[in-house]
């Protein structure tokens, strides 16, 4: 599909204070888009906004809050006059054995990644219908293949993938295109936070190539920007993820077999695995909820 120029377009990015969201905002701005940043860290959002090349503004909001996100959508429309692109990027992660997991942290992963994405879509779809715009839902390799020690994250990313595919069928005739973005392990604070746990890091290193690598952030975000310009239905931040679609039906059986062997190997060390949210983004989420 031919590319759409981002010059003068208005893009909304959730989870924009760091990682994928921050760099995506910078690259969209470099291509001429005006950018609305949404997240839980107002100081960090302000810092990002001040470094952009084009007009921008930032909003402090929890993506799981219907009232707050409806207000943000209204204020973004009032500020910029329209919304052309929305990237539902906000997300958190946790790890460890399900049976020992913190119920609140497990639920929060689902709330932010799945419910928060739906709340974002509900808030911004009316203005995207006006502009015949594009909604990009950020999913993950975790939507394609299950992984032990990541039950909440896999469930949430599988959920947003299915939600986005269903939504595409609902709103396409109204001119809104919906895409799903897939990323493998990418160099963000979330992945670095998970790697601080020895068991989680070693489990990941034992995955088959190329899924055992951490990929640089810049090229991954470049691919996402190209997907936005094309209004793509599927956006792959790493080249090999496209090929995973053809074999995904076989993966649960393979992971179920291999995963049992690996979990048996790590069983003596599992009690020490962190039970909370990981990375600076996870800490920001926990802080924001504690101060309400």
C-alpha cells in the first residue's frame, strides 16, 4: 500500500513517557506530525514534548479510566482540530509462576494492556471516524506464542490482538483502518526490568533463535512508523515475526512440551522470582495508583 504523508497529521501516542512510545513520538514529529502524548508521568511527558520538532502537548491520564480518556480525546480534538492516528501503546508486564503471582499485579497487566487499549479505542474512535484515520494497537510476540512465566502478559496481548482484528471489521466501512503491531524482545525499560531477574533472563536466553535476542529500539520503531504511513493491518517491528504467523497453530504444543522441561529445570529457583510489575514503567504505574 502507498504511504500517507504524516506532514500536518495529528497523532496520539499512549505510554509516551519512555521506550517505544517516546521514540515513536519523536519519529512521528520528525516526519511532520503534531503529537499528543498520553501517560502517567507528567514530568517525563513534558520532557518528551519539549524535544519534539512539531507542535505537541501532553496529557496525564490512566488509560484504564474511561472518564479521563474521554476528556483527553475531547481536549486533543479541541487543541489540534482533529485526530488522524492513535497508537495504543501503553502497557505493563510482570513475570513469574502464575500460582505464586501477586493477584493485584496480575490483574493490573490485564487492565492496562487489554482494558486500557479498549478504553483508548472507545475514547478516540469518534474522532478517527471524522478524519477517516488509523488506530494502531501494539501487541507482541506474546500474542502469537504462549510462554511460561508470562501468563498475564500473554493473555493481555492475545486479547488486544483479537480485539483489534474484530474492531477492524466493525469500523472499516466507516473509513477507519485498524492495525496490530507486533514486537519481539526490544530494548526498553520493560525488557531490561524483566532481565534483572536471573531466572527470567536465563529462560529467555534458552528460547530458540531468533526469539532469544534483544533487538534495538530504533529499527523497531522505524518499522512501526512505516506501518503507520501505510495504514497497515499488520506491522512487524522485527523482520522474522511475519513468518511466525504461518506456524502459530503449532506453537502451543511445542511450548507446552519444551516449557515443561524448562520449568522442571528451574523449579528450585522459582520462589525467588519477582512478583510485581517490571521496569520503570511498571514502577510509574504502581506509584500513580498509590497516590490516588
